């Protein structure tokens, strides 16, 4: 737990992984009621007040700060450990050591300047210029930047609209601007008929007053809905955007032909070189890895669209060098350095230097080749401009480690981390460590599938789906964040302080936010903004990419095989993105969580049309769907995902209505006095996920307990938990003890058994830690999972690893967590929720009357259009 110093006005912050010099960016979780006004605070290191940018990421219900994001220049440290204090601001502020920004904006342009550079942004077209300051001992010739998008016929896409917005973060020391983000939204016209194309780009410039570097994130987006004929989502869809180039051109008024004008290096350890002739290009064609021609890269024609391993350097069209993996950067004589992040990982990439232009090919032009951006898909690239002659060049955004608070400071979060009493050398932890240290670790799995390229990088190889694969050929299957490995990776990072876990989470989060979420508003509302499933079970992806279902996949591959469809509530994971936002302050992650919450809300609640209600009447007995007439939700993982999404949005927004919605769902899914035998829980294949639902109930209880809201709704949920936990104690067993009733009796079932330990140990705690039998049964499941998986040949399969990372920790947590209050006894007789006692005819009549009162002809027509095409 966080401890106080001598005064309640001093909050100690202990950081690990801090760089020896340079910028530190970190997020600090704070206990409720500890800090209310950051503007009355200051950050101190070694007894000295330091410049610090501070941004509140989330607050507690009492409006005190829950998560605080800090940016500052690291004081000297010998071992990467740094102790800071956040203190009440002294009456007389010290003068800031930073020169700060000069920031001006009007209708036509925005200007940002400091001691290192002057940056100007044109609001009409998004063009920008960077002029290094003369006091940097270099020429002050400007570089002018311009994005270029060419369609499939190599016609330039014209801009139809451009808008600019900004976000500033204040310096705690003197309220000047510490960091500034400029967001530019550009919409493009169709090059064919000058109409709206649905294609847009978002580029964000990030400025930091303590640094000379500028980071630029560029996102290309196709907002059209895919056609997905027959429920298949293959490449080559009619609404995909085919284009030939997307690049950033940097124009110089100075002739770059001279040998002294610029130099380049192919990676950060290579020698700097001066191009002898122009144009000079560095082109990364493929990953350069051992499986660089993996079928993971198939295009819509089922062909691999490249034939060069690694990268090639050319001068005047002649090859002068080749290699496997390039991470180049350019250094200009005027002091400007530039580099593209993940250059080889997100191939194809290119840098071309001509007489007065440097072209950064994010999607570089190639002869007779096109790119395909699917409907609802995005692609993001990051570029760094180092506006200073620095020895290491423009690599600040890939340098160093992510600094984080000491593990004890995470005790007061309302994200379920369960880290306070974690056993570092526990049985399960040794299995989880295989994710970094075994021969089939997550980084090696990237190489096995060649999970690289702009669309693939960051995702995980779903190698568990290869169990029935008979030969040595590469079996392509994508994981698409099932069971939330983002959350698991970040939790392991907090526990171990190993930067590799954060790298895995960072890469995956960025992939999910771009590729796995369906970024459109033009499809069915139950698809819009949803998360695409993992690749269909036991089947290769073929040309479906990360979108589950391909027309080339076989039919009837397994029990209840769907063979088509789109995003569904059974696959919605938001906790990892929530934690990622709270750790990094990445606004796109928060947007993704809220988008997914809105989507899954529609999946279960629907809209307000009568046609939709007619369909619901037909499907009222379909498993996995809410019954809109008696109000009942299915007891499954989809409802659990719905609850978790609402709770994650509550963590980010503290919107109390979200908790009320969770309570409604719980009360219309389970009952504290229900006859559990009617649930048919012995049918494992159809009902196993009731434990996932109970885990979401536990999370709700934890949040209510943290808020000290032990009201009737809390005890209803608590009593439901106790009712099912006692049934579990008497009836549950290790799934593989009865393999004959399972379609595929493999060790995924063993990993799923860990959920039972979570539910039972939480029930032990919420029974005032008096029912030791519940705890012992929880320990039994945890020990059996660890023992059996330790002997398993499949223990490093992705799904098993992710389940362990997601579900390890609660048993030891609830066993050791002190009881801060005594919970009431279980209530024996709870009333049924309102509406359940009505007749079926009465329920249907009432539902249609409500819809008719809110009837909108346009909404009815729109609902039909999206389903009839």
C-alpha cells in the first residue's frame, strides 16, 4: 500500500526502470482522497522542485485523482531507481527552468516555437514546416512536410476537409505548457468522381517543452463498411480501399545533392554514410526473417506480394547493398534528424532521398502493386523529428524503458491486478515465465508465423490451433486478443518489471486499436465498432486476414461451427486497453474502450426499432442472446464481457449510471435463490463459461467495496456469488477428469479450471473469510492446474499462456487481503426481478407498446437497409 510521509501533503512516488537521463513518462495510481487539485501540487526530486507535466487520467467517485500521468526530465540516477514526492505547492513558486512553448493558433494556421525550432501548421491542407533555430549552430533552412495519397490508378486523392484541434498539458511548476498535441483530421475526395471517399487520415504532432524532438503519428483509415458477402470477410472486398502510395514528403529549399548535406545509417549501431549519388533509397520489402515468405502475407489473390528478402539500398536505381532488417535514420546538416518507428517490422517501408526531397514511404509506391485497406481498418505509423544535433539521432521514442511506480503503489487501483501478495516464485508464475524464456516464447512465435508487416505486427500467433495440423507447413492463425493478453502482458510487466512484457503489450495494443476493431458506422449496429474474432477454430486464415471467416475455409470443421459472421459479444475484451491507457495516457486506447462498450451494449440491448423487436421475438430462445421480453441475459462469457466493458468504462469515466446498468444485468441473469440444477451445468461444452460471468460479478463487488457502497445491489450480487460458489464446491472438478464428455479434451480446459479458483477464493473473502472449505477448494484447483500443466507438452500454447496470465493471482490475494469491514450474512429469500412474473403474452405486448411509443420511420427504414443491402 502507498504510505504517507510525515505530512499528508506529501505523496512519495518510487519509480523503477527510469533512464539515466532523458524524458520520463509514467502513470501513478493514487489512493482515494489523497489528491484533489494537481494545480496546487509540485513534483520534487532530491529536495528540489522540478519541471513536470501532469495530466489526470481518471478520478475516484469523490473527484480525487485516481491515476496521474507525469512527464519530466529524469534527475541523475545510478541504478534506475528514483524516489520523488508530490507535494503541496509552496506559496512562492520557483521560476521554471524551461523556456516553454510559444503557441499561437488562428483560423488559418498554428505556430509552435521554442528554443529549438519553429513549427507551423497550415489548417487548409495539413502541410507543416519545421525550422531549426539559429542558435543550434546550424543553418535554419525549413523543412516542409506534405502527405501524399495516391489511389489505385496513381491519381492523387484531393482533400475535401481539414480540421485541427489541440490538447495541452500544464507544467506543475508555473502553469506554462509542458506538452502539446496537435491533431489534424483530413478527409479525402474520390479521385474518380470528386465524391466523398470514406478515406481519411489523422496525424498527431506531439511536442514536449523539455525536449527538442517532435513525434508524429499518422493514421490512414477506411471508414466504409465491408460487404462481407455470406458472412466471409476476405481481402478483395468491394469496399476495400485500393491505393498505390501513402507517403510523407519533406521538401528542403536546400539542394541535398551535395555530399555534406545529409547522412544516413541503416540501424542505430551502423556507421553513418553519405550518399554518393541521388536518388538514394532504402526499401524494406519483407521482414527478412527465416519465414519471410510465410502465407500470413497472402493478398486477395492468395499470392505473396513480394519476392525480396529484407531490404535493399539503391543509388540511381542500382543496388549497392542489401540486408535483412533495417532501422534507418537520416541526419541533415541543418540539425534535423528523422526516423520511422518499426521500419522493418511494419514493412513495406521506404526512405527515398532525392535532390531536394526526402520521401518517407509509409506505403511506398511500387511498380504494378497496390495496397488494400479493408473497410473499417486503420494503419498507424510513427515518425520522429529530432531538431538538434544529437549523437543518438531521432530515436527518443524507442529509447529506454517505460518507467513505472513500485509494485506496492498499485494497491489502490480499481483495475483487478491482484498484485499486492503475488508469489514471485509461485507454481503458476514459473509457467507464465515461459512466455519470455522458453523456446516457444512470444517473440519466437512472431518469427514462426512471421507476424510482421503493417497489418500483422503486434498480433500473436494462435499456435494452439495447429494441434491437428499434420505437416510442417506454416498454419496461419491469428489470436486477436482473445482472453485479453494485453491485460496479461501489462500485469506481468507490473509484477516482474521486465520491459519485454511491456513491449508485447504495447505492440499488441496498437495492433488491436487499428486492425482488430471494426472502425465503421455504416454496417449493422451489432457489428459497428466491434472486435473481430480470432481466426476461426482449427482453420487457416487464408485471405480473411484478422477477420475470422474466409470463403476458402472448410465447412462444419467442429461442433457448432458457424462458418461466417462478424464481431460478436462473446469476443469483447476491454480491460487490457483500459490498463494500457492508464499506464501510458494513450488517448486512442480510451477511445477504443468506450467504442467497444457502446458496441457490446448494442449487441445486448439493441436499438429502438419494431423490426428489430420482431427479430428478437423469433430469436428469444437462441442461446447467447438477451430475451428482450422477460429481460433475461444469458449466463455466459458474452454477458460477462458486457459487464466488464461497462466496469472498464466506469473506471475511466466514474459515470455512476454504468454501475446501475451492471446491477440491472446481474439481477436479470442470476438469482441468489435460483435452482442451479436447472442451469444444466453438467453439460460442460454448453455452460462452462458461467465461471467467466461469476468473475465479472466478483469484479463488480470489488469496485463497490472500494467505493464503500455495501447497499442492497451489492448484497444481491454477493449472495449470487455465494450461492454458485457453494454449488461449485460440491460439484465442480477438474475438467479433464471427465474427458469423455468433451469434444476436444486438451489442456486449454486445464487452464480454464483456474477461473474456478478465482470465484471460490473471492467467495471465501466475501463470506468474511469464515468458510475455509471454499479457500481449500480454490487452492486445490490452482495447484492442480500448475501441476498438470507443468507436465504438459502444450503448456506454451498461446491460449493456455494467456489464460494463465489473465487468471493467476486472485487466490493468494483474497487469502491475504485483510477484512476492512464485516459483510452482512446471506439473505435467504430474495424477490424475483420485476417483469419475470408476467405472462409471455404480457411481456411481448408490453415490449411492443414501448417501441411503438418511440416509433421513428427513418430508424425503421435504416435498420432494414443495413440488413437487406
